[in-house]
């Protein structure tokens, strides 16, 4: 298998955008892991209804007709929403379109997937999003006659909350308000290409430096979900509830519900900050067909070809390097041939080669998700690049009679295939909206990152896993989710898990900490089979103050802090600095005193003398305090005994490090108590900032 390219920060292509977080809810899949498993397994997530299950208002006569199809891709649990989590009152949640509620949840999940808490992130985060029309308002809110009467009689003032909950305009800005995001926030609408257009506009916003990260995507849920439809010859919808892109028996698409969100960041920033990158967006194209087509709702070969050429030019890549295209692929008899013709025309400008590029359509699995369709195709392409596999396009047997694939650069990928093309693997993603707004993206696999300091750490070093939630039940669920994630074959390194949990998650009141040196130990503690190193509790309303207490002479022993010195660069840096200062002041080298070749009686005896003990104790306590502070564990005050007073004085800024090291090497000087006792309790003047983001923030669940 071809390895990923070793691209470094200064080799990042100009104008490239990294996908660093993703989240979604799709028919048959409550999360991205389930979605990917379904795609690879060739699962069709179309629900077939009995008459008793139907919730539509069609008459018995219509339902019994031969052209009535009792099928639809649906989302489960769309009526469930944790309103208090997002600081929403029950009535506000009732009036809010479930599309908005679901998009809000997925936006939170995408940020968590990337390892970012917007409350602690210093940059600006934007939102670009779109949704389908609000059928919940018509079928549920308007179903209450008294609500409608109140609405019409108090339109100007009394029912403004109803307008806010119902309006498509407020999809993006509600996310910005609830998550306190300060970047550009706007709703985008272009019918079926809405969510991919939102992604393209989000990329432009990042390149204009309007934001540092952007959430982009779309959502579509129409009510009632459990309903059938009437198929008409020549229409858009399938005759039997099956979507067959590019196939000779294709008779149309089938509309369903879903939601997808991606979190984007400039590639150079994502690489320098150690983010996990699913895929890279190299370029995009957006245009409109204009009037050069047979009708307003019809697609256009020239329009689609032009937008693909635009995306290739924006990405600066040759069409011959594209080995997969996630097509719009609606399975309509006219739409598929026009799409392949547009692709062929665009690729002909670069190559005459045939059948080198696979094509597919996620609509064969989950149907057409309307405003969420484009971002769903992008998520599929990003997962395919990360896993280096191409899932099958379902129901393809024989090509549409109007498509001669042998004369095109394309073939339909109809089985799970290893993606073995030379790196970097590249794909195109298309979305074409009714009304003519076309969008095409060029995406490629992520560069292989350099190992972070945490990834270079010993695999046996203990890591601190921290979990928190708003309730005991939520904490239990988070515990189970993390255990399940760690049990997976592609679980991230434990050091990265610990880092993301510490700096990339919001801290809530109900808390759990686990100290573990291995994945197996962590899973055992999470599942309750191991209690050692596990602490849980409720955060005090008053908060807690941290005090550092530094002991004096007599606490020393050979190899104290050896594990930290070997595995924690911050601790080692401060020990080495102390050793450098002490070298001309001591008869023995500090490092050989602390970390002798072997732990022998002679080595212990060398540390018993005051001239060796005081510098050794001081250096270890000072380095340990600085290590904790680099992790964000900052004391309100400090207290020390004997040489420990020197450590407290240096941390508080009363003494310089050089002065303290010099005093530790002069045991005949006056007792430190006579000069420093009044500083035994030292207030800490400033709170150190948290450690920089230096490791890969893998998705945890």
C-alpha cells in the first residue's frame, strides 16, 4: 500500500483547507462510525412501511394505488433533545425546528471530535449552514389552533420566539449564540447543493482570515417522516423506493432526512497545531447554469463541466490525478447521463485516458438528503481517504443506456475496494441544486504529521484521563463511550486521548479521573473492573484552592523523578537547567547524583551529605512544580520547609533560579529560614497558560 506523503508545515499547498472535525446523523447511523460501517458493508438504509406505520394524510385509495411507494430514509430519535445542555427552556425547544436542534448537537460533536472547547479557544469560529423548509412548524406547531390564534393576534411582539424557532435564517446564528462563537455566521440556501455550498463559502472565509475555524454543513428533516409518495413517470422519485445511480433500471431518487457538519481550518494552522486531519480541501468551484438548459429544474452539461474545471484550476491539480468522484448521483434517467457528460467534458481538457477514475453516490445507501446531501458526500469522501477504501455504490448492474462508460474516464465502483492509487489520493465531490447552483470540491488525503512530543513518549508512561458531564447518567454514558472507542483497533495513542480529554473538552460538574499506563488498563478502569487509580466526585460550588507544599532535607533518594526525567520533556528541561547552573558550584554532577548508573548503597550515601542533598531536592521539587504548572495546575499559594522554602520563593518570583541554586550549595550560610521564613506562604502572581496543542487530537467517540 502506498504510504502517505511526508508533508511538513512549509510544504503545505497554498489555499488548502483541513477537515479536522466531523459529525453527522444519517438514516441507519447515529454517528460516523456506524455510517462508515454501513457504507463498507453495502447497507441500504431505506425504511419500508406497513400501512399501520404510515403517518401521512393520503387516502386509502391513494395508498393502495400501484404507483404509491411506502418507503423513506428516516432519522431515529429526532424528537429527543437535551434542552438544558444548551441552556434552552422547554418552551423554546418545543418551538425550535428539530433541524436547528439537530444541527446544534452535531456542531458541538464536530468541535469535540476535533478536540476543541469553544469556551477555551482563543480564535474566532464561524458557522455556514443551511436547512430544508421547516415542515415541523406546519405539522406540529401549527397543529395547535390556540398557538396559531396567538401567533396571528400578537404577531409583532408576543410570538417573536416562535418566529426565531421557525425561521431558516436563524440556523447558523443560533449555533453561534448557543456555543458563543465569534466568527462569521450565516445561513446558505441553494436547494440540493446547500451544504456543499456552505463548505465552499466556509473555505473562502478562512482564506480571507475572517475566522480561524469554521463549522459548515446542512440538515434536512421533513415531517411526518413515516410517509409514502406517489411515483410519476419522468419524475424525480424512484418507482420502487430504491435509488440506483448510473444503472439502466434507475427510475429516480428517494428523499430522506439527515445532518452533516465539518469543522474546517487552514491547513498550515492545522499542521502546526497538531490537529488530526481527515482530509484536505484543495480547491472549490461554484457557478450557476443560467438559462442554458431546457427548464429551471433541469441540469446542464456545460454548467456542470465549467464548475468542475473551476475546482480543478482552484486546486492546481490535473484531472488525471483524481481517482474517485463522489457524484451527485440522483439516479434520475436524465440527471445521471448529464452528470457523467459534464465530468467527461471537464476531464477531457487534461487527459484522453479512459476508465481510470471510480465514481459513486452515497444516495444509493441513504437516499437524497436534500440540503444535507452535499456535506454527506464530502464526509463519505473524507472517510474514504482516511481509510483508503472505496465503499460500493449499491444496485449497479448495467450502465444507463445513455452512458457509454467505455468512452469516458470513469467507471462505477460497485464493490468495496482498496484505494491503491499513488499518494496523495484525490477525489472530487459534486452537488447540483435545483435552480442551477453547482458546487464541486477537490479533496485529497491528509499529509502524515510529524510525531508530537506526547506521541514520542514511552508507551508505558501513565496518563491521566479526565471525564466530566452535567449529570451522573451522562458521565456513565461518557465512560462507556470512551471505553468503546479505546477498544477499537484504530484507537488513538493513550497520550493523545489524555491530552484531548484535558484541553479539548468542556469541564462540567460531575467528574472522573483515571490514571492508566495502557489502553487495556484504561478500559478496565472505565468498565469498573479496576478501581486503583480511579477517582470520581462532584465539583464544589466554591471551587478549590491548590497549595504546593515542598519538603526539606531527608526526603531525597537516588532516581527520584527518574520516570519523569525519562518521559516528560518539560521536567527534563528544568532538571537540565538546574544541573547547568549547579555544575561550577558542586563537586559532583547533579545528574550523576540523581540518576546513577545503578542504585547502590554508595549512590545513596552520596546523596546523604547536605552539599548534595539540598541541590538535588531543590532541583526535583522545582522541576516538578514547573511541570504541574505547564499542565495548568497552578497553586494559589505555596509553603516550604528548609530547602523547600527556596523552591516556593523561586516560583513566587522572590528569588531567581540562579540565586536559589547558589544558596542550596552553601550549607554553611545562614539557615534559609532566617532569610526566607516570612515568605513561607507565597501568593502566585499570575496563572500560567495551558500547554500548547502539540499532539494529534484524535476523535474519541
